[in-house]
């Protein structure tokens, strides 16, 4: 544990609190504070692009509290890799005990993670993957996003079979998440590995909506202008789905169970599950943001010097109108 010294990056004279802040503070205003015996964790979050992301941040904040012996320093990178790199560098110079971060995209992390390694600070990847040598991070906590993509395609197979449309031509458009992020790459790969087995599934287009409602809507509007006969929208998160549904309804079409366009979504946040219940989203593939407890578990293992798995994956489900009711009540995000 780094017991005595903590150099804070803010110029405000107090520790940064655990709510992610923007990274527009001046650099170099280091200051020394006595931090007792707390385990100091520097957390670089991608941003607050989605409900999922906010829930993920909250989960980390709930798990790494002072009561549990942590001092959490958080930073919101506002969707910019350069901000994440800046935050990680500042955690290195503050000599935190652990660095936790969710890489916005897969590439471009070698140098900064080598710097963390040289400083002897273990790095824990959370949620998304970085394309780096395994030796540059201690472990990874995430969801199986490839499997999520596969589950989406398997659900579509089942649905088409039930409707006796297994051999019909099926036109699909894909709203992708942030390009180059592991979530986008793996959900796309997972879905398309199965789509490729169906000669009658036609992926007409795939465009990024950056995991946001506004861009999801914009891209869907374009799809609707370009393609007259869309059967299925695969939207790689719920926030984009909300925008897509708006665009579809504004175009005078309907979505979901018995509607004109089948909607496949990912994340399964409460507002989306309500739309599953209402039949506007056909299926929502859960992506579990509650990764904070795993983080606590992993850090405690590292503190005790216990061996770690290289990856810990959280559990997830698939929600349709048939099973969603039982889960809506308990959904907190
Ligand atoms: O699906 C999306 C978020 O990386 C799995 O990022 C995560 C994705 C999640 O912004 O809503």
C-alpha cells in the first residue's frame, strides 16, 4: 500500500472526490497529503456516454469506498483516449497503488501501460479490452461481448423459425458502438459469425452511433432514407436503440413484437427493459455493468499476493417479453 504520499492532480487543495470529474484541471499542481492506510486506486473511466456507463461508474464507486479501505480517484475522459492517457499518467506520478481503466478503443496503450509497469503499479482492465501484451495488465474484469453478439444472432434464428421465416430474405442494419472499441468489435464479430451461416441474412449496412441516443437516431434516419426494406436493426446498446426507435416511429413505421422492424438491443437497462415489456424492443442482450465488486475482490487478492485469473467475466441474461417482467422490479439502473 502507498501509505503516506499522495500527490493530487487537482489544483483545488483537496482530494478529488469519487465522482468522476472532467479532466480540464491544470496539470502539475501536485500536493502531498497523508492518506493513512487506504488503498489508493486511480480509475480512468471512458465517459458518460450511456446509462450503462453511468451504472458501471456507480458500481465502482459503491465497491471502493473509504469504509472498505479504499481511496478512489476518478476521472471522466469524456470519450477521448488522450484524456485517458493523461489521467493514467497522472495516477503514475501520484504513485497510486492500482490503476483501473476501461480502454475506449483497443489500440494505442502500449507506451502508457509500460510506464505503469516500470513504476510497479498493477493495472486492472475493466469492461473493455486493450490490445497489449498480457504482461502489461494484472487482470481483466469484463463481460463476454463476443458471446453477447452470438446470443443476438441465435435469438434471431429462433424468432425467424417461430415465424416460419427462416428461409426468407432478411435485411439487417447494424448500429455499431464506438468504432475500434472491444465492445463494438466483438459484438459485431459475434453476431456476424452466425449471420455468415445464413445466406439469406443480408447485412445492408453498419455505421457507428457511438453508443449515444442522438447519434443512434441520426444514423437510423440515414438508414431509413437509404434502405426501403429493413427487417432487423441490431443496435449495439440501448441508448442508440432509444434514438433508433424514435427515428423509426417518426418515419411512420413500428418496431418490436408484431411491428415492421425487429429490434435487437444490448445492455438491458431499465428503460429498455420497459420497452421490451411493452413489445417495442424484441430482445435485449444483457451486458452487466456491476463490475465493482469484482474489482474489490481482485484488488484484495493482489493485496494478499494471491494468484489471479487473467480474466473475470460477469454473468448475463437475455430478455424478451416472455421473461422480462420478473426482472424489471429489481433493475436499479
Ligand atoms: O454496451 C455501452 C457502453 O463497453 C460494454 O459501452 C460497454 C459498452 C456498453 O457505453 O452502453
